[in-house]
C-alpha cells in the first residue's frame, strides 16, 4: 500500500493507475476509521480496479467553537485498517499542503447549504465541498464512495458533481450501526456510558417515525418527536422529513422516498442520524 504524504507520491500513484487504464474508486475520510468506513472501503473495492482513500481533518468545515482540536486523529491505526481492506494508496496531506495560502476562491453550497445541518453549522458545507472538490481534482477518481449517515453531505456532493459536470460516479453506502441501533461515528468515542444511553434516543425516534409512514408525513414527524421528548439531556438541533435530493421539507401529498433526519448534541458531541422512509407505501424503504 502506498502512503502518499506529498503531492508527488500521489501523482505517481494516480498516473500509474491511469497508465494501466484502471478504474479508481476513492473514499475520502477524516480518519478515526471504524466499521462504517470499512464498509465504504469494501464497496470501493467491489466497484474499482484500484482503491484510493484519503485521511484529512479539514479545518474549513469546522465552525467557531466546534471540535476541530479534539477531533480524533489515529493515523497509525487508520493505515492498518486501510491496508487490511486492500486499499492501494492512501493520501495523507497536511493542512499546509491542502491550503498553502488562504483561498480566495471556494465552493459555495448555495441555499441548500444553509438549511437543516447547514443551519445548525453555518459554513460547514462550503468548507466540506471545497475540500472534496480539491481532493477530486488531486486524486481524479472515476468513482467516489460516501456514507449515507451524512445524508445531506451526500446530497450536496451529488449536486456539486451534477452542477459542475464532474465525470465522477457518486455511490452511497447504507449507515452501519451498533447492535443497539446507534449509528457508527468517529465522534462516538467521546460519549461516556451515560451519554451513549442518551444518544440512542436519536435512532429510536427515527424508528418510531418510520413506523408511521402509512399515516403520512405529519404523523411520521409527530411520532419521532414524541420519542425524542422522553430524553431531556439531548440538545436537539433538528428533526426533519425531507426530499433526499434537495433537503427541503416534504408536503402532505409527497409520494416516494424521503429522509427522516435528526441531529443534536449529547454533552459536547454533535451526532447526526437518518433513515429513509417510503411515503405512499405501507413499509419503510430499506
């Protein structure tokens, strides 16, 4: 496995793949890899002839007072995970490498970047899209794989790729959960045992809402919100039922797949979760 800690090594690895006309599947990460990331890497291995990953904690997607400094950095263990999953090359840039100067030109996430998670974290999606576009340019993948747990992020990346005519196929991978339902996240390691119990209310609320799909959007939200009210230690940022392509609220007549998404803070830890539900049908979407 190639560990590309500078642009020359990355360029060599990518040029070698291009010379052999091999399809490159790419998994961008911020490290602190867990079983959810393993699922992304395995999907990339199925889809690509060559698998590239990146590990970079992007400061531009953290707002003032967020957890940039305490975000877990476990590079040695992360490289072991990548090697075990058959990754061919891992790009591990420094902040200075990615941002050698203060950028004057960045990606704007537009109106979609200011709602739901974007309203809770202003500027987050601008910083996320900017670094993803830079990574796409540097790695030049044919396929990029992302987790569905960060559903709005996935929707924003798909929209950027479509709007900017990038020749990259974007693939989403279903959320990986603990046996008790907690969505896997690199931030879960910050949860104390009592915090973890509180965090479980998010997935329980989403399941409760999903069970009400036959009764329409209003009842989905009502059931989910009722399940959330039993846990006062969760500081809820939002609970929404939205179109997966635009993240705008779905109305009473909506039919098709929607995203029931929730986020909140447990102590100082920001957690997000979602499920897909199929409205106008008796059963939740998988």
